[in-house]
C-alpha cells in the first residue's frame, strides 16, 4: 500500500481594519471604564478542510474573493464603528430605551468586551460562516490588534474561552451565520 505524502499546510490570511468603541466596567481600570475607542485590525488564518494537490489550471485552494467576501462584509457592515458593551452594562439598557435604532449597532458580549473575548467571539462567528458556506475552509486562528502594542492571538477552538451563558448556543449571536451582533 502506497501512502501519499502529507501536503504542506497552506494558509489563506486576510486582514481587515475597523474602528470600535467600548468600555470595561468589571474593574479593569478607571480609564477603561470610560467609553473610548480603538482602530483595530483583525487577521484570520484559514486552511482547506481537506487539502488537495493544486489542479494545474486554477492552482488555488479557492479564489480569495470567495474566501473573504462574507467575512469582510460582516466586519465592514456590522463590526466597524459599533459600540461593544457587556450584557450587564447599564448603558445598554439606556440605549435600548432611549435610542433603540442606535442600540442595534451595539455588540453585546457576555461580560466585559475585552480584546480576548472579542477575539473568541469573532473566531466563533467566522467558524459559523465557514460551516454555513459548506465547510470547505476552516479557521486556524485569529489575531485582534487593539493598539500598535497590544495584540491577542487565538488559535484553535474558541469555545473554552467564551464565558457560559444561560441560553442555548444557537441563540447566541456569535454562533449564528448571520450579521447579528446582539441577541435581543
């Protein structure tokens, strides 16, 4: 029996810039308790779920546009210029009561919207998109650069990093292959 040699691992890597605002209320620092913003960069690394030899004609895993369009649309239209707030933040209630249309632009997180948590939630969302698109590609990791000196890299399955919530997983926005950024 002849065993085929392992194919070299090839990653498709995409970076997108977005602006955001957030605040951390669980005691990080008084500075971070004030609403403030960052210009962030999110980089994702994708590989083929079932690697194959290049075909001799097109010679690509998949066209870049096919691999990145849905993700970039989500970042550009849902994440860019959104406000990130904890599901416990009183500002969330204020927005829902006084400015319900603007409340739709708030990314609601289970606990403080730290860079670590956002990396896990965004990687989970990306996995939902990839699965919904047929599972041809899989996410290997994500890098979220909050500032030029602060970056979070998350590799593998992000499930263990996301705090538990009191609802079924399919009800959580990060598990759905749509452009939602909040659950209600």
